[in-house]
């Protein structure tokens, strides 16, 4: 092996890392600015009940308008926000934004459906979330039942008892809790007994290959049975085809959201779906 080789490749490796770190830092600064200057938005995706066909809720999904009219989806910035800790402030902003929106829909004489806000594990370990929600409810004066929080199984892997206490505090405020992306985490099922949940959301990864895929079909059947047994509502996400919807409804799923029904849409468009 040539003498200079390891050194040269180390050099390339180091400058590559350096460039990536620089890139990452620049993006983080950008995101911080976006939060500060209200270039983050909340879009709303409606959720429908299979039995009545009616809209039963909406999920609030964050968007970053990095360039005017161009929205960066969370899949491209939530991880960065989580790693940098920025998610704590962004998440607080999302709760406030949604409660303000609900208050303004109510003030306009509309009848809003409950809106679900995603909350990262980091926001629970930080512990501020209960205060954030309490304040947002007080400022907006909306009925607490109009707000729902979506948590993931990763929350169950954190400092168990302390977080369970926070979940109960939230629940005591009259806010309902959904378990998002069910079955994609690494936790045991034991937490299902201890979390004050009222809904399970079947992850899109189990829905995509329905109705053909036997394994996904089995997972969906088992999830619905589990939810039923625990007295929880089950919602499927990422429903894109009529065949998927029919299969899920036949399995006993309560409802769904997905591109079959609607993309996440801006508040103004979402408002048109609400009854006056
Ligand atoms: P999630 O909470 O599981 O949200 C569902 C994601 O699936 C959304 O992606 C939504 O746009 C997408 N989706 C809905 N229906 C379909 C469909 O039929 N087909 C396909 N291919 N996708 C569909 P999005 O908006 O990119 O968000 C990705 C993830 O980012 C969310 O997954 C959630 O974990 C996170 N996220 C979004 N907003 C927030 C937020 O305000 N706070 C936190 N902490 N996380 C957020
Ligand atoms: Mg969600
Ligand atoms: Mg999900
Ligand atoms: Mg998902």
C-alpha cells in the first residue's frame, strides 16, 4: 500500500464531515429563523369515519415555507429539529398555532372537529409540554376536547414514571391522546396499560401493501383486535386506494386519513370542510 494513502483518505473524509457539519448548521440556523419569523405553517389533513363517512378530526402537520410558495415537509426537517432540540420550541409553537386557529374558527361561527398535534419524545422529556398546553388552552379559551395530542412509542422508552405522570396531567385537562405509528417502535406492549390513550393509529407502512400482503393484513387484524380489547379507537393512516379503505373498514377500523381523501391542506382550505 502506498505510504500517503491513509492520510489522503483521512483528509477527504475529514473535509467531507466538515462540509456536512457546516451544511447541517446552516440548515439549523435557517430553521430557527423560520420559527422566529413565522415561516412555519400548520397544514391540516382531515380524518373520516368509515361508518358515517363524516369528518371526525384533522391532523396538524407542520410545513416550512423555505422559499415563498414552496413547502418543505417535516420528513426533511423534524429530525434536525429533534437532534438540535429546536423541536421543543417548534412543538410549543404548533400547539399555540392550532389552538389559535381553533379559536378563530369558533369565532367565525364554524364547528371545528378535534385537531391532533404531533408531539415528539423530546418534548415529553423536557417536561414543558403540560404548561404549554395549559397556557394555550387558557389563551384560546377553546374546549379542551378540540385538542388531541399524538405521541409515539419512543415516549414509552423514556423515563417511564415521570412521563406517565405528564400524560395523565394532559389527560386530566380534557385532552385526548393518540398513539401514532403504532407497531413501528421498539417498546413492549406493557405501556398500553399505563398510558391514558384513547386511539391507536395504524402506521402507513402496514397499509401501503394492503389488501394483498398477508403479513400486513395479519398485523392490521391483530391491531384492531388489540385496540377493541383495550377500548381504543383505531385510525389508519396513509390510505391511498379504495381497496385499502374497504379492507380496513371490513377489519373493523374506525376511520382513516390519507391521500385517497385529501392531502394536508392550508387552514383556509381546511376551514371550507367545517360546518357553519
Ligand atoms: P405522522 O404524524 O405519522 O403524519 C402522517 C404523515 O403521512 C404526514 O407526513 C402526511 O402528510 C403523510 N400522509 C398522509 N396521508 C398519506 C398518504 O396517503 N400517502 C402518503 N405517502 N403519505 C401520507 P408529513 O406531513 O411529511 O409528516 C411526517 C412526520 O413528521 C409526521 O408523521 C410526524 O411524525 C412529523 N411531524 C409533522 N408535523 C409535526 C409537528 O408539528 N411536530 C412534531 N413533533 N412532528 C411532526
Ligand atoms: Mg401523526
Ligand atoms: Mg403516523
Ligand atoms: Mg407515520
